[in-house]
C-alpha cells in the first residue's frame, strides 16, 4: 500500500550516489579509509573519543554487550548471570544480546509520557545484584540521566545506552549516546541518517575501544593498533595475519557505507533542525485533543517519530485512530515493539517479570506513531483531523 505520508523518506541525493560510484571505481569494498574517516567525523560530532562503525545498530548493541565480558577492569566486567535492567518497551535487539550472553534481564515499566523508564519503578528495581542499566532513548527522547545517576549513586552500576533512535538528542549539553559508558546508533533507512545498513558504537574507554575493534572483525589482532590493551602484537605481519585473541564476529561495514555516512553527517544539522520544527507543529496540533497523550520531551529530543497514546478513559479505540490516520494517508506503526514481555521469545530469557506493566500495556494496546522526516511536514500535520 502506498501512503501519502510514509514513515520515512529517502534522504539521499546525487552526493551519496557519487560517493558510491567513487568506491566502485576504486574497487575496494570492505571497510577501509572511508569508514575510518566517518568514524573520526562521528566522534567529533558526538563528543566521544572513539567510534566503531559496524553493519547495523543491532550489531552495535551486540558488540557493546560482548565487549564487557572481556575487559580487564573488574568493575566493568560482566559474567553470565549478572543482572541487567531494561525498559519494557524497546526493539528486540536491545534485549537479544543480553540473552545471548547469559545475562539476567529485569524488565521495568516505562513512563506513559516520556516513553522511557518509569523512574519510581526503576528505583525499586535496582538491587545489590544489578550490574547494568540499559538506557534506551526512545523515539529520539533522552532519558533523565540526572535521576538515573541519583538512583545508582555510590553503586557499582554501569549505564550503557541504546541510542539507535536518538541521534542528535541532547541532555544537559551532552549528546545522548555519549552519556553512558558506551552508546549505540543505527543508520538504517528510516533513521536520522542512512548508510543503507549501518551502525556505530561510541565510548571514551580506550580498552573497550580496542576490544570492540577486535570483536568486530573475527576477534583477530589485525585491526588493532600496535600499542593496544588487548594483545601484544608481534613484529611480523605474516604471523599477525590470522591471529585470534577474542571470540569475535564479522560485523564490518562496507566502505561505501562509510562514504555515505560522511555526506549524511554533513547534512544532519539541517535534518535535525527540520525535525524539531515539525515537532513544534505536531505538538501544537495535538494540544487540541485532550484524550491523546503525546511524548513529553526530556532535554532536547531529536524526534524520531510522533507517538500518540489514547487515554484509558477515552471512548475511542486504537483501531478507530488507525483507520482515520490511514484514510488521511499516514503510515502508522506500533510504538516500537509495545510491551516486549508479551512476545513468545521471552520464554527463552533468564528474566524477572514481577510487574503488571500498566503503562507498557496501555502503549501496547492504545498507542501508535507516525513518521517524522527531514522534510517540511506542515501540510501533513495540518491535515491531521482525528
């Protein structure tokens, strides 16, 4: 079905296509100098020392979790069975790496307005077993990191960020993704910038950066600098060619994705400016509907999309709202994956579910979102009549 107002729009022009053709002309397609250049540019933009590009945001989440199993810093090192707190609303690959590495997953309800953690529930969930809080900045909206830091004050608990939906968001003058020990980003077609498929991990921790470099490419030493914190390299390129030191993957990005990323990142400030203009129009429009909850901005959101949650006491149903929006030409989706604990896959997790997830359930049954774009959406937003 073709929609007048789809969830996402192509943000490429001749520049991205020309960048691809330059890579084709050079004839070297796996990650190389263009990927490295994009990583350096991304670090400069985000404000982190190190950036590691991978083939997707999902892979970024996987490597972020994996790296914590191999650090020599015992305050940061994870082991199977350690407890990780997660929000009940997020995407599947926020959770899967935790399952794949044998971690205990503790779900916490979300706030109906911010769509991030219910901070009171989070406070109650933190225990002496908690090792990590995964902060998912949902639909462009930062978590309240001031409150999260108060909750974990004087506790050896790590904060890592799934920032795949929130490139450009800021909290207290820091860009999200750079606030925790590590943060991840996605460059999928529908996200803030697009490199075909692609993702990034950022950190200020040098050892974790070196671990990530090795894990990204087979767990070998070839991509490590000579002076690194993972393995002493031999002064012999032949011996180092196939030397494996960590149980890694092959999650390398393509060189053309790095080339595209550099161009998209230059365009991004204007993309972000337009997304925020669209958000102002949307929020002003939705103020006329007192039975619809829109997302409350924490810090400065990058407005991935526009959520609508029907209040429980409203007489309207999500099906009614969906039918109206579809008839107006809007493509709609559930709010990420709704209450993820309802999914059959959770039976495989080592998890603790002792909550009724009131807010996550309401979002699951009464919520949806429409797309936000880098283009002017005044016409689309003015057409909303629900």
